[in-house]
C-alpha cells in the first residue's frame, strides 16, 4: 500500500499498434504538437544543428560516391509508411 508521502505511479503498457490507432483519432494539429514534443524529447545531442549538418554531409558524400542513389519525390513518398487514406 502506498503512503500519502509517495506519489502513485501508473505504468501503462500499450502496444505500438494500439498507440498508433489512438493517435490517429486525434486532430492533425494535436498529432503535430505531439510529434514536436517527441522530437524535442530526443534532446539537443541528437538534433543539434551540428549533428544535422554532419548527417547532411554524410548523405551528400554517400550520393557523390555512388554508394547510394537519390530518390525522386515520388519514390520518397511511395516509401513512407502512411496510414491508408492519407494523401
């Protein structure tokens, strides 16, 4: 039994597919807000300007060397995992 001095913590176990389904019931604005919160939760060390610049340089080097081929916009879109009914 918890004492009044200890806050109760609820651990909710939810499958990723259930979470995804619940999130898709939100408005686009609410989903966008949550997306920003999730990205921000990764911290500056992951998404710092320097880290993003390094990643862009690495990708450019890979394309220039021929290690990877660029995608057209249509190829990029076809590779996205989007829920059915999305444009």
